[in-house]
């Protein structure tokens, strides 16, 4: 398995080696000459062979971003590295090297065929990202644990496996074990599974079935664990996808009490002031009677649980949600079910602390991840207390952000369609003009070749040059018209997309200011009661220490207010910065893409015109006269 390199000169995978390989393996004859003149861009190379090059380290492949096939066999490579950018790779051969550990393949999500034959590998792992893997060759390595076979069960598309030459291939039940644990495998060690088990079938008909029966208990247990893992993984993917969508709309973690909770996390003075008489009602108490809404239904509010504000829907939901929800597995409801027993089965954990939910989405039902307008839920119109109002405002911001995100996507889609149609129409006009020119040009060349009079030949050649120049002018005029048309479209798109980017968090700041005024009023009243000796309630020592004089309590309330405003300002700054940055990057990319398209088109026109002129230049008058 080892590749000796005592007397060989090891080479570095540098720019010169790669250029030489690309040229040697690139197009030949006329196409090859043209490629050599213009140069072959590494990003355009689809297949690259670097076998028998005495390579020690994989390097400098980052430019081959569209590579599909890479051959690195029969070298002295010790580590799998430098392949991160080859995300389109489908076929990879690293056989006959000195690799000991499988690594560095995490980005090769499109890989279907992998050969690590004849290396020093002892364990099969770190292949999780290769979800499309169909063929895996690991023969002639040092794999000795049969548990490595179980790892391969995750590759649902795996059909061909080679493990011969490993210690596990010498195990008595090697083939039966693989048949049992990899039931979808078709070829093992380059033979069909049925052929492998032929000798067993003579004694035990249906050897594949025998393998399944023999390992049934272990396989059933393994399948159960795999199903649980798969279910959790799918839930996590769904939450991550939803979070990604919210991030794309710049409103992640706005669909709940996260911002409200964060305002009190570092607010030492505010947490002390929460023990003041009347402040608990200000923060946590909720009206016991329903609040009227435009739909005629009622919204009520449950007591806060660690900052979790749960909205209670007081009548059955329409449509598919009309069945009573009796079995919510909500952690907050489980802790305090007795407090909500009078609410009936219609308790919906609409808003909870984000820390309990991955990605800010309640795992119990997808209903809460959607805007209320999409779920058939009317928005609450009013609420008596700041905490409720604050969270409702956050939800409105969240829903507004999702709506704006949809509008932005529609605007981008419309813009792309307009750009595509304009370019296609322009190209079609250019094709028609070139087709007419080609027809006329071929007739002119034929006439020049058949002409015997030198004066007439010169006249026809001059006319042909004029025709070529006219074509150049027409094509360049078309391109300039397209540039102007696209520039106008881009500018209009830029104006539209900027109009869709706005700030919408001001209401949170207004609500905090109102809350601050109420809290200051309660604090001053409490101070007056303490000074008069009229306060009946006992206050914690750290809270009572704030009421030495008016300046101290005003400063404490002000400090709490400043922390809250800072949290709101930071969230707003983050939101505005990200939105503006996205908008700026999008517009810059569109402008750059248009500049690149224009340059490419002008280059194509010049190349075509040069080709037509070269055809005239290559006409030799002497040959024509002869």
C-alpha cells in the first residue's frame, strides 16, 4: 500500500504544472491553437488529469471552480486538502497514494464517484457531505473493523463498493454482513451481490434473505435509531430553512419576545425596580376580559412565564385548524398547566422566548412561523400593557419584513425577466444581420476568386471591407442601444428596490419611552410614600437602597431606560445596516455583471470582424489571377 519515494524527486502542484496539464489535455488542432493564443481560463476546465506527477501536496486548485473530474492517482499525496472550491466535482480519483485519514471532502456535495484504493486508511468516516455518492473504492487499505460498514448505511445512493484487500474482507461473514446492512448495494468488489453469495446459496437458498434474518434484531434496532435521528435532522433542517428565510427578510428573532427579553437581561436597575408596587402589573399583568378586534373575535393574554407572552385564541380556528389542540408539548405549558386550566383546549403558544426555540420558531406547529394574515389570524388592535404592545409591535415588524421580502423577490424576478428579454431581442437582431452579411460575404469572396481583372478584384475587395465596417457599425450601434436600455432598466430597478428598503422599528422606541414615563411615575410615588412612612409593602434591601433621594431613583430609572433604548437602537442599526448592505451589494453586482456582459459582447464583435477581414487579407491576388 505504501508508495516509496526514496529516489524520486517530489514535485509541487504549482501554476506551471497546472498550465502545462491544461494545455496538453485541452483542445487540439485549430481549436487548440486558438486556445493557446487567447489562453485557457482554469475556471472553464471541466476535466483535469494529474496522475504520475510525483505530487506530495494538493494545492492551487481553487481556480478550477467548475471542474467535474479530477485524477490524482499514483502520486505521493499524504493528506486530502485544497479541494474546498471544487464544489461541482463529480469524479475524484486519489488511488495509489499515501493517505491515512479521510478528510477535506466536506464541500464536495456533488461527488458521485470516489476512489481511495491502495492507501493507508484505517477508518471510513468524514464522508457525510457526499450525499450523492454512488461508487466508493476503498480496497487495499487497512480497514479492520466491521462497524465501518454500518457507517455506509447513510449513503442512500451507494450502489458499488470495493473493500477487497482490507482485513475486514478476510472475515468469515464479510459478504453476508454487507448484504444485511447495505441492502441496496448492487456490486461488491466488482461483482454483483448475487454472484458473491452463490456459494452460500448452494447450501442456503436465498442467502440475501438469510443475511437479513441472521442480523434482523440488530438491523431493526439500528433502523429505529436511524429513523429518530432522521426525524430530528429533518426538524432541524426545517427550522434552519425557516430561520434562513427570516434572515433573508432581516427580521430573524422578531417573531416573539426576544427583543423584549434582551432589554432586561443586562438591566440590573430595571430588575430591581420590577419589585415596586404596580410595576409587576405594568410588565406582566394582563386583562382578564377579552380585547375587541376588527374580526369580532377576542384576544386574551396569559400571565408571563419567564418573559414568554402567550396569546390565547378564544374560539376555534377556521379550516384545517378547527380541531381542538389538546396535546401541545410546550415546555411552558407543561410547567404551569394548572394556571391555564380554565382556558380550554384553544391555548396557542403564539409567542415564546426565543431561547427555547431553535431559530426562533416554536417546534409544536408551523402555524406560528407564518404571518397572521396567512394563517387566518386577525392582528390584535390594542392592548393595555407595554409588554404585550411591545411584542405585538415586534410581530408586526416581523410580518412586515416578510411581506417586503416577498415584494423584493418579485421585483428582482421582474427585473431579471426584463433584462433577459431585452438581451434576447438584441441578440436576435444581431443574428439576423450577421446571417445576411454572411450570405453576402460568401458571394463576394466567391466573386473575387472568380474575377480575373485585377482592378475589379481590388474594387470588390474594397467593397467587401466597407460591408464589414458597416456590419461593425451596425452591431456596435445595437450594443450601445442595449447598454442604454439596460442602464435605464437597472436605474429604475435600483430606485424600486431602495423604496422597498426602510426602517420600521420606531414604534418600539415610542413604546419604551411611554413605559419609562410610567415607571418613573411609579418610582416617584413610591419615594413619596417611603418618605411619609405610608408604604405598606416590604421592599428588598437592594431596591430600598435606591430610594435614598429623588436623584438616586431618577438616575436608576434613567439607567434602565438607557439600556432598553440601546438594545432597540442596536437592533435597528443592525437591521438597517444589513438591509442597506444587501441593497448596495445587489445593485453593485448588477452593474458589474452588465459591464462584463458588455465587454464580452464587444470582444465577440471585434473577433468576428477581425475574422471576416482576415479572410479578405488572406486572398492572394496572384492565386486568383492564375
